[in-house]
C-alpha cells in the first residue's frame, strides 16, 4: 500500500501489489489503441499525435503522462509541448510523488531530471541545476534553433554520450571522425523520421541510435 498522492508511471500497480488511482502508463494504452484500431500509417500517426498531445496536456495528469512516455516521439515538435505542459501545471503536479521502474517515490523535480537530463545536456549551455528553469531554457532554445544549430548540438551530444554509456563496446571507433556523422546523414536521407526523433535530446533516443551503430561495427581487415 502506498500513499494516495503517489503516481505510478510505468509499472502495473495490480501486478506490483500497489493500490493507486492515477496510472500514467494508461495514456499510452489509449494512444496505442487509437492508432492501432484504424491501422494508421506513419503519416496518420504523426497527424493524430499533433492533436492527441495538446488535448491530453490540457490537464495536469495528461501533462505528466505525456511527459513520461518517450514512445510519444521525441522530436522537437513533440518534446516542446510535453515539457511546456508540465511547466504550466508544475504547482499542481509538485504536490505528488512519482513511482517509475525502481518503485521509489520521488519528487516532480527529480522525476523530470531523470527523464529529461539528456534534453538539458543538449540544449542548455549553462545549466543552473534547477530543472524547472533549465527545462524552460531548453524548450526556448529548441523553438528558435535553425537546422544547422540542431545538427551541431545533436552531433556534440551524441559524441558526449559515447563516453557516458558504459554498455557500448566500440567507443574509440564511435568517436572516430565521420562515423556518427555518416549515420546521421544516412538517417536524414533514408528515414528522416528517425533523425527527427533524435533532435529533442531525449536520452532514450540517443542510446538507441548509438547502440544500433555500435552493433553495426565491422572490424577492419588486417
């Protein structure tokens, strides 16, 4: 049994033996069903999310649910309104504690720091340490960034992540000139959507990108 002011983000409370009334993960169930039943294609999914995210973010529960679900797409277009909604509802959401995968109740500030640290690292040149302030700075920078600025920040962040993500097996190769650049260019040409997902700065997307590239490593012929 947990306190009534605790929100579960990703765990199923019945399976975990918890008694919670606010289940943020159910928002993704709704999104999946809404996209799956009519057999949406990619373009239709994007169009749906452009309506879905602003709609659910009108309320505090919708805002925190949307912020917590990286599968809603982490492009700048969809990251900005999700963060902005949490900032708008901060006072109401700050009265609660949040339970994610490790099942320990944490504050809103801690929750947002854990989920959006990559966004801050990519978009805030001089972080203050106050996640509320830093997230506001991050979305302001995202809004005004040119394509060249987005690419520059993304490339720098991915290079920094090579040293951070300990599970990567070929770090020196990943840091070699042109390796990350070539993969980014390939994504932009062959599957721009995948490139776009990287632009918001979410650590999940950057980890996915680097892990995939790491698996593709081919040793040089001796």
